[in-house]
């Protein structure tokens, strides 16, 4: 059985007034859920007779989705740490000029981390969506809806990660880095939107027949 | 700290060859994550001085989002049970005519449940998106990205729930129920798409300023 109580507890922590875990952690978890569903559809399909022609491809897809799942799972803690370092920086003393300079520097380092972690999350989610599309094309029809769920979940994860970049990047003093991060993100989001819609449509079309 | 290991274990179960927990459970969890983030933004905002004028509204929003979060959390187990009853029905004996009739009846009951649970999930997610939009308008700017995350997460949950209806409804012999379910779902998805885009845009516009 599913570990219901552990999920309940996580959702309670997410709902609490404590800002961590927040949207950044939610993004990483959703990305990991998308990758996990890709892995599941691959595993179920590999066991089916009529899908022998695509066994090798499905095995390669699963190997890749498992790497991405573990990477995104690790990002949950990275997001909490990034947010924590930013919050800690804001609480540093600002009595002297030296204090102020140190605090400003720590805030900038925290903002940079709180931009890099969700940007990286969006990059990995784009890869998950690509895998979900391929498994939507080749996976076992009996669980193919889950390939579509994987795609829309990873897209929501990428958009959620984007919102975390948007809230942190404006305060970055390194404007080149901020602009480059947002520009890369915008490109990623376009690709994610197109690919996830394609995956969703492929799956819907299969379910209609 | 976040209960990292329990999330890891859930993601491993989701990735396993066992089809439950699958996309239906993922949909319910995402819906609950969306509601949880609405609650969190409300709670953080209620504690802020500049937001006193909207304290009462935020308290009402949080009361509602907490009801929806618990409803969606319960749906994780309901989805696993619905899928389980359908799988059990397919495994029933079909030696005699009576066996076959009983098995066919059990499959139809399972399919009906496996259509009703995700349809209900989509209904509740539509309500979560409405709340996310309002909290995106009135919540504390420092965590407002999480209102946007709540909206896109609940929309992905609704689309994921829809895919679970689409995979089960075609095999229903009660065509009136099947058509009515899909028709209601299509309407819900349009509303969810419009409202979640509105919420995302509201939040993005606030982050630009």
C-alpha cells in the first residue's frame, strides 16, 4: 500500500505558515513524479508481449528517466537549502557599514542560488517531458494515460520552477546573469509547452481509439 | 526539515512496475499540493501588517483551501481502491456463463468508480484554481509565486484526472453516464485552463514590478 500518512504529513508541512517547503520544493517533487510515471509506464510495457519490438528503447528511456527522477528528488532539499540561505542572509546584522556590505553580499549569493536551483529544475523537467512524449508513443496502451500525466506534471513543474526564478532574479545585482537565466528559461518554457501538448495529444488520441 | 525520505519512498513506489500508485494518485496529490500552497500563502499573508485589509478574506480562503486539501488527500487512497477493484474484477473467473455475467458486472462497477473518482478530483481542482487566483490577487508579495505554483499545479492535476476518465469511460456500457462524465469534464477543463492562466499572469505581473 501507498505510504498515505507520510504523504499526508508532507502536505501538512506544505500547507503550514512556514514558507519551506514551498513552491520550489513542489516544483522539484512534481518533476520527480513526472519522471517516476515515465519509469512506471516503461516497466509495465517491457513486461508485455506485444511490445517486444520496443523493449530496448523502453529500457533506455527508463534508465534515463530514473536518472532524472533521482536528480529532481535531490532538488527538493536543494530548494529548501537555497531558500534557507537567502532567509538567513536577510537576518544578518546591519549595524556597521561592514555588516551591511557582508549582508548584501550574502543576500546576492542566496539570490543566485535561489535562481540557479529552479532554473536547473526547469532544464531537467524539459528532458522529462521529452521522455514522456516518447513513452506516450511507444508504451503499453493499458497504462498510457500515465505517460500523459507524466508530461503535464513535468510541464507544471517547469512553470512552477519558472515562477521561483521570476521572484528571485529581479533583485540580482549581476544583471547579465539574471537576464541570461530568464532568457534561457523562456526558451525552455516554450519547448516544454509544445512538447507536453504533443505528448498529451498523442495519449488522448490513443485513448479515443 | 522536510521528511525527505518519505517523499523519496513514495516516488520510488510511483516509479515501480506496480501500476498503483499511478497517474490517478499523482493527480490527487498534485491537487492537494495546489490547495496546500494556497493555504500557505494565506497563512503567511495573514501575519503581515500591510495586508490587514484582506485578513478576513484570506482567512476565509484558507478555511476553504484546507477543506479541499483534505478532500484531495483522501482521494489518493480512493484512486488506489478504485483501480484495485477494477483489476480484481478483471481477474474474476470466467468459466461458466454465470461467472462471465458476474465478472462483466464487476468490471462495469469498477470502471464506473474509476471514472467517478478522477471526475470528482477534477471538480475539486477547479475550485482550488479559483482560490489560487484570488490569493494571487490579495496575498503577500514575498510568497506570491507560490499562489501561481498552486494554480498551475492544480491545473496539471485536473488534466491528469481527465486522462484517467478518458482511459476508463470508453469501456463503460452505461453510455449516458460516460458521455455526461466526459461532457462535464470538458467544461471543467476549459474553466481550469482559463482560470489557471489568469492566476499565472496575475502572479507574473506582480513579480515584474
